[in-house]
């Protein structure tokens, strides 16, 4: 049974959005929820807020997550991020034949102990990447391919990359130019090997 909304009348929609954003950030940082949409919905439920108040966008949750990490995880999170970026750099080099890009929390700096490395790669077919992994004895599992508006990837592989979870999304080579924007029409931040190496150098300074 849904929770009864608490003090809804005293909240403005803007205040509610901020509350949900910060509650979602805590769920992501502490409980390991990696899906922003799920974190926002769970946060709204916990706060007893009705859906018509509206949910914050991912950018607002990301900003709240950075604030949370700076306040409560300032000793551990930078080291965790550096380690994940180092592993991601190795993965980009390993997957070089497939024009890989790093995306997600490891790139934008919000990754923590529960985060996965997210990489997009491009190939003529998913089978090509699958054979590449099999021939190099890389353990992987097929993940469910996301469905919905827009183009769907060829395949999604879940890989245990040196004890870190890595999510490899494979797109057809023709889709590389079209991957410049996300579902909201905004540019999707992504980085090649050289750009990630530069970020790692900055982390070490």
C-alpha cells in the first residue's frame, strides 16, 4: 500500500524536486542503486510525495550526488573513482578494435564503491565482439537489451573486469555518429582513451 503523503501542502513543487534529488543521491551512494529512474521513484515513495509533484531530472540528481559525496564520502570516493578510471582505461585499450568510449558515472566523476564501468563499443555485429571476448577467455553474460524509443543496441555484455563490474554496450558501426545525444536530446558525455588518461593525470595532481 502506498505511503500516505506527509506534509505535502507545505512543500512547493521545487522544494519537493530538491528533496527527491537528495534522497535519490543517498540511495545511489549508500545502497548501490545504479538506475537513476529507480532511485528517484523510490526516493519519492519514501518521502511520501505524490507523482504529480514531478521528479528531478538526472542532472539534478547528479549534482545532489556530488554534494553528498563531498560531505559524507570525501575520504573514500576519490580513491574509488581513481581505481575505476584506471580499470576503465585498461578496458578501453583492450577493446580498441571496437572504437570504445567510456560513459556514465566513472566518466562524470560520481562513481563510488557500487558503480559499474560503462563502455560503448561499435562493431559490424555483436557476434564479432562476443568471439573477441571468448577467444581471450573473458567471462561475460548477456544482459537484457534495453527497448524503447530510439535505436536499440546490438547487445549488452556484463563483464567481471578485474573484480569490477563492466557493462559493455555494443552498437552497430553506423550508429557511432548518432550516439552523440541521449534520450533527452542532450550531448552524451563520452571519452576515448586519451581523454580518460588526461582525467587520470588530473586526479593524481
